[in-house]
C-alpha cells in the first residue's frame, strides 16, 4: 500500500491552464475523493497519476518512487505503475469473457497459471460475479460490467486504485448498492483509493477525505466529509455540497436586516468574525424550522410539494425565496404541515456565515 | 514486485525511462512520416501530375491558352455537354424512382416489403456495363431480341426502342444508380423518430399534410446526399456510355479520354487533351463532394429515434395491388431481365439464334473457364490483382487510420486531407495520373504491366479502406486501450490484444469493400491494360468490341456468379461478427 | 363529471397482455399520472388514449363521446381527438423555428390569422420563449426545446394534455424546475393533464391523483399522499418511496420478527382486520425512531453520512433494516447497539408456511 503525493503539479493544454500548482498528499489506505463540477480538471489529475498524461510542471510520487517529473523529464509509463483503474465507461473488453477480462493483468505479468486462476476466481467471487465467468460483456447488465471492471482492477493486488466516476451510468438504486460495495471492498483489502466524481452525495458516503475543486481547477477545501459539510471553508463549498439558502444581510443602525429591504432578521452573526456591514447567512433546507410561534421572522408559503418522506416548501421571507424541507412524519405528528398561501414563522439553526457576495473582504 | 528502489536502481530506472521515452517519441513520428509518404506517392502525385500536365507546356511553363483551345474544340465541348446532360437526366430519374420506392417500402402497407428491399439493392452488385451489354442485345435497333419480337408481332419496320443514344444511356445508368438514393432515403425514413410525425398527427394534422410538410423536409438532406452521389458516379462512368454511346458518336468525358489515348497510342497531344478533361472531371467531382459535405453537415437534423418504435404506415387500400404489380414489374424488367439475358445468350451456340433450349449449350462456359488462355488469364489477373490490392490497401489503410484516429502527433491533419482526396476522383483520372507517374518519369516504368493496374487500384480504393477502418477504430474507445495499459500491457501489447481483435470486422469489411469492386471494374483498367494484363472487365469489353457477343456474355455470366457469391460471403462474415460485439 | 373514462380497456401484443382490464376515471382539470416500472403498460395506455393504438377490448370515452370502442367498432383517429401530446424526446420539428413550431398545427385549423398569432404569442409568453421565437430548436437547450413542445400543446387549447415521460431526458435540476412550470401552466389554463412516468418522486410531486401499474394491471388509484401512507399491496409499498419489509409473526397479541424473535416486540397494536398469523410488515426508513429502551434491539452495521440525512443499516438478526434520520438529530456510531421503535407499519397478510 502506498501514499500518493502531488507536488506543484500543473497541466496546461496550450493556453488553457487546467491544473495550477496542485499540492495533495493522499495517505496510505485512505479513500480520497476529488470532487468538483464537470470540466474542473479532476479527471486530468487521475490521468496524470495513472500515467496517461504528463504534467507540465511538478512531480508525482507513488510510495517513495518518483513516477513523473516535468523538471527531470521522467515519466514512468502506465503499464509500469501498478495501479488499478476503473474507467467511467467501465472499459470492459467486449471480445473477452468475464474470466478473460479479469485474468488479463495476471497474464501480462506472467503469473504462474495456477496462481493466476485462483486469484482470478477470488476476485470474481469478491465482486459477486461467481457463475458468470464465461459470459461476454454484452450479456451483462451495466452494474455487472462495473463489477467486472472492479475485479480486473483488484486482481493484480495494486497499491492504489483510481476510480473515474464509475457510478455515473447506473440507476439510483444500483448506485447506492455499488457505493457500499466499493467501501466494503476497500475496508477488506485496505487499498488506497482515489475517486473522482461530481456527485457530492457519493463523495460524502464513501470518502475518508475529500478535496473540492471549483471550475477553474483550484482546491477550495480538503477535509473529512463531516468537516466539509458542517464547516465549509467558503460559500462555494457550502453551495456545492447541497441545496443551500443564501440570505444577504446588512447591519443598519445596530439591527440585522435583509439586504436592501426593511425586513428584520433575528439572526446573530458570530462574534469574533471580522465586523462587517454586509454578510451572507447560509442555511440548509432542513435547518430552517417552520413553526406557529412568533419568532419575529414571518414567511409566506408559496409552494408546497409532497415528496414522500419529506415535505418541500418554497417560502418567501420578504422578497427572498427560501427552500425549506421537513420530515413529513415529524411535521404530521406536531401539526406543522402548512398549505400554500398560509403564513408561518421561521426558526434558523446551524447558520453558516460568509463574507457578502457584493463586497470582497479578503480571507477571514 | 514493489516499487521501492535503492539509489542506484533508481538512477538506472530513470535512465532507461529516458531512453524509452526517446524511442517512443521516434516511433510515432516515424509512422506518421511513413503514412504521409505512402499517401503522397500513391494518391497525391498522380492527381497533381494531371493538373501539371494539363496546365503547363512541355518545357514547364504555365499555359492556359492551350487549355482553352482544347476545351473549345467541338468534340471536347460536346463531350462535356453530354456528360452534364446524362448526369442531370440520371440524377433526376434516380431521385424520383429512389424516393418513390423508398417511401413505398418503408411507409406503406405494401406486401413483401422485406424481399423488395433486398431486390432493389441488387443492381448495386452488378456491373452496369454488363447490364448495358444485355440491353444492347435486347434493344439494339436491328437485331435486338425485343425489337425483333415486336417487329414480328406488329408487322412494322421500325424498332420499338433504340437503346443506342442519350435516352438509352440515361435509362440504363438510372437502373444501376438509383439504389444510392433508395438506400439513403429508406434508411432515413426507417430511422426517423416517429414521434416527430405523431406529434403532428395528434395536433390535428392529417397524414397527407404530414408527409408533405414534416416527413419530406426532414429527409431532404438524405435525398440530396444520394442524388449528389448519383451525379458523381454518372459523370465518372465509362462502361454504359462506351457501349451504348460510342457506336453512335456520343461521348462523355471518360469515353472521350479513352478514345483519344487509344486512337493516338499515347501521343503527347492526346495525353494533353486527356489531362485537361481529367482536370475538369476532378474539379467537378470535388465540387460535388464539397456540396454533399455541406448538405450533410447543415441539414442532417437529429432525427434518429432512440427507442425503437414502429413508424406509421399509410394504408394503400385500392392502390395496393396496382402498386405491387408495378414494383414487381420494375424489378423484373430492370434486374431479372438483363441478368437472365446474360446467362441465356452466354449459352447460345451462335449469336442471333432464337433463345430456345435446343440452341444452348454449356460448352461456352467450360471453354472460357478451362480452355481459352485469354479468358483464363483475365480471370486470374483480376482475382490476383483484386486480392492483392485489397490486402495491401486494407493493411496500409489500417495503419494510416490508426495514425489519424488514435495517435496524438502534430501534423496528422495532412494525412486526413490526403486521405479524403481520392474518394471522389474518378477511375479514369486515377488511371491517367498513374500513367503519368509510373511510366518512367521517376525512374520506375510500370506501363503495360500488371503493376500499374495494381498501383491504380490502391490509389482508387484507398479512401474506402480509410473510411471503413477509421470507423472501426473510432468504435474502439480510448479507454479500452488505456485499461489494458493500466493492467500492465505496453502500447504494442494493447494494440495486439485489444485493438486488433476489435477492428478485425472493420478490416474484413474494408477488404471486401475493395476486392469485389476491383474484381468487376472496367473504367480504370481499360486505360491501363496491356496484351497480357487484361482484367475480367476488360476481357468482356474487348470481346464485345470484337463482336464476340456470346463469349462476352458467357464470361459476364461467370463474372456475375463470382460477384454474387462474394457478396453473399461478405454478408455472412460481417453479420456473424456483429453478434460478437 | 369526469373528463376521461377508460372502461375495461385491454390490449394484447401477441401472447403478451400489455394492459389488462383497466378501469379509470380522470376528472376535468386534474393532473393525473400513470406510474410504474418499464413494461408495466403505462405508455400503451396513453397511446390508446391518444388513438395511436386501438383497443382489443373496452372503450375510451372523453366527455360523453366514445373515442375508441372495440365492441362498437368505433375508432376516432388521433388528429380528430383534440388532444395535445408532449413526448420524451421533445418531438420538436427541427426545420421550423420556435414560432412556427407552435403555429404550425394552428394553421390547419381554420383560425383567423389574428387568432393564431394571439394564441402563439400567449403560449410563448407563458413558457418564457418570447425572446427566442425566431431561433431554431438546435440552437436551444434541452429545457427550452421541451418548452416549445409545451407551448405548442397550450396553444392548441386541448381537451386533455398528454405527456409521455417528458422530463426523463433533462438533468435533475431542470427536471424539478420544469415540474413546477407544468404545474403552474395547468393551474393557469385549467388543463386536464395525463402524465406518464417511471419516476415515483416525480409522480408524487406533480399529481393530484395517480395510478400505479404493474404488468398491465392497475394496483392502486389515489392521491399521492394516500398512496404513500396507505399502499394497498407490497408492490405499491415497495415501488413508492423507500421501505423495509419485515417478515413477522403474531404470537399472543405481540408481533415479533422471524429474523430475530428474541430482539423485542415490534408492536402490540394489531389492526382488527388482520386474521393471519404470519404477516409482512412494511415500514419506511424515515418512520422508524431510535429509542433508548423498549423497542427492537439491533446493531448499527453501517452508516452513510449523506449530508442532511444519515442513512443507517441496522442488523436485526438476519434482517437488515434501513433508517434515515436527519443529521440535525444527532449521529450515532457504527457498531453500537440500538433500539428501534416503529412509528407506522403497513400490514400485509401471508399464507401459512
């Protein structure tokens, strides 16, 4: 098992600077996710580590070996890096059976026939495909092809595994299942996993640590899932990780009101933050409670949607439309279901505070 | 097999990686340069030499006066006019027929549609010059069997129809070219998203208006694409005008070029006329291809359906039987009649005898296949040349396609450009260009040898190989190769284990795409053959010219059998491959 | 006062019965969904309603006019039904610009020029397409193309608007937006809408009432809330929302699970109509609570931190039970022993073993 180190990595395609000065260390045995919107360069990072691209600047270490260096003109080709890769489209070879697909790496490495057979069957069983060895890919479902790709990546006992959005093409139920299976596998084997995705839910569910990228390829925050979700570094991270409500506020005559309005807001910015006249309060849909007691903040219910386990509301606080969700059961039990057109009162929890979008105040 | 290295090992590793880098760097550029050289020598130079020859005098000076003089001579001018007239006529007729039958077969409840779809495409497989010969036998003014029959029946002296001349040429060419339009349009109609029409129907519009205002505008790009292809083929065609036009003094560009070259036994002036005409042909072909690209790019609406739903079928009701009879008659007259004629006449003991069993024999066929050196040689030449050309072109084409599709080297746009060139260049032009290139100009003289035909075939069919193999390569996603690399395979291993097996069907298709047309072609080899290097097409044509109609037809029958067997074989091979993904 | 009536409608394709004896009433001004997995017969039913398929048995009646009847051999062709239809792949005509896409059907209806342009402009206004009316479909995004189809449908003033999985080709955020837009359009124009989808969340969010189908057979017809809270059978319960199925035994007035009979009592409140001794209980992950005592004992096998929601898998004997609780209520530890209280149960009787 090995750690992966990216030192000052940059990748340019002509004028287009996809990655700039990236420094990341992935710890041994960890499940590390590169999370970001499409086109932010996260797949490029994976390809750099795999060896399919060369860095414009910087160096890449796997374990203690230098595998790529722009400055020293070193580049270890992909076939010598001992990395298991699972591609977004599975890349399962259509002309080979499941068995032939999975045993391929061992054949290339000229592993002893018996050992190869044993390890192959073990990998196939591990991913739950026992009995399907003789099938060809076109006879398999998407999820099964995904597992073939996994088995093939695992069979050579790699030091690290790279997974490039492997769950994208699966339906919601299957995605959930495979999420768990990947996590289970990792726990069993202890391999270091580098995972690329744009889906923050997957990232939260499987990662030990996450690195969030913005669309310019810069890292906004690195941390454990809970840390990123509950203590986001900036507005971008907060917004990316889930449905968000942003309320621009200004402090006028000692009272907090919604920006450009007269509506008072019973929210206190935390002391210790730089004193600012304008701030942004951020809140999750479940962290705004609807209540019938007067909290000083009145909302008008514009839209109610029943989503089964959740009730979804669009509520206007003055001019600002807020998105609020309730657990249907709880709401029913406590008589807190509201109808369209009704008025209600709002209570905020877990508010995150950021510099206002309209005034750049530097790093707090 | 850990990656932990000591200092010394690490240095060695670094060094060997650097060398490996250099080597790989060189290999890619090397293949690129090799590919460019091949395409330049085989394709670009012949075409360039044609323009060079046309527009410069013997001492290399640019000269346009001669060009204008040549073009204004009545015979050249007339040939140009004829070419255009024929092409226009054929295109219009083919379009009407092609669209009509395509619509009939995909959008109505006509019975036996499946069989008809196949039968309408049969003319594709058959060489049109053989068809022209059959029609000559049937409808030549004095001795044509049909004309004689009607003369006797109606007691008149004039023939029912004289197949010689513009009308005959246009009609016969249409019979063999309309499948281009038919295929394009029926494909578009079948694959069209039916909800485009259903949404119109449910909005209250009747089916007739829908066909006019929704369906037809949407397939117009396919119609135009097919029509342009027909125009291109007609302009470039030698066989039918040679058989039905030359005798009455009607020439088009390819037949005029042929006549000039052969009448003058390769005089400088004749070659000059030839290259001037050829240049015009190339320019018109290029314009047509450009237009086709434009139409396809702009007009190709995204109309292909995702879910497979059945398109709406129009109920023909009272028209069903008449239209069915019409379609069957059409197939019978245009496909069956000439084909049967070929076989029957080929079996006649002497030409002119009535077509009765007692006048027929299998001796002719045996003689041609087993005894007559001329025909045996012709068959052997064609088979060897086509097999060889197909094989070489397929391999070279695959290599070049790989560079274009998969390699990341600078300068491959040159290859893309060169590769597209010969697609539209007519066989006559290639033949002429090959003569100019390989008759000693650069030290190699292949004239009158099989070699010159071989080179011409490679030039002529390279574009087909490129198209087919690059399509196959594009289907092989990069990730399939990369997956192999990350399993530990080198670039070469990835090619061998992954890419090659997956493009084999494409390569086989390319092989047959070249082998069969090369086997039966006439246009190119008729300008290049020598006394011992006849091809099947040339042999049939020469026999016909010499008046040996029966032997010509017998050889033609054998050629047809070989071709049909080949087509069946290729269909079997390509369809079984598809099942294996 | 129903708008659409399907009476004993049956459709067969060869040996397969795609729709089996369907009886349905859709009210005027209602937004009604057909929901079910692929192959359940919902699209076939819609197409029979539209007139693209005819019936093997039964009748389709709209207002009081019979549109299709197999016994009376009546079949009104689609263009005469005054419906509008929106398709999954938009079915927007690529060779006409936005304005003409909407105006085209109206031109064949003997309407005056002024009325046509009025209707078109109004439809474009309410689908936010006025600014791009000269553009061609291929210049617009997926969402805008779908709006063209909606505008076209509105301009027709149809009796019923039919939508066949119209949002499946759009990305999730857009899907949500378009849902609201369709709902708003329905309210504004008082349209009767029939909506086909395989996405149960979408059906619940948009419908006034819905039909759940499986293998050609109607399973339940009701409002989304009623179906969610009172699913009539195991299929509906499993198809709508998430559920846990617990095989259970009734013993001396107590309900325990077969997976771990010693784990504790699930409930003692047994509905009076339940006579069987063996039942399958269904329970939604959001309707189970963690309690400190009493309840059914289990071990938290794994938990997934999903942001707002924590997803727990609790092992009770051989059974794995899924819970979803809000993050705000606290996060438990993997491996911990816990006690489960079931707030709402759905009862399905089983035969004796």
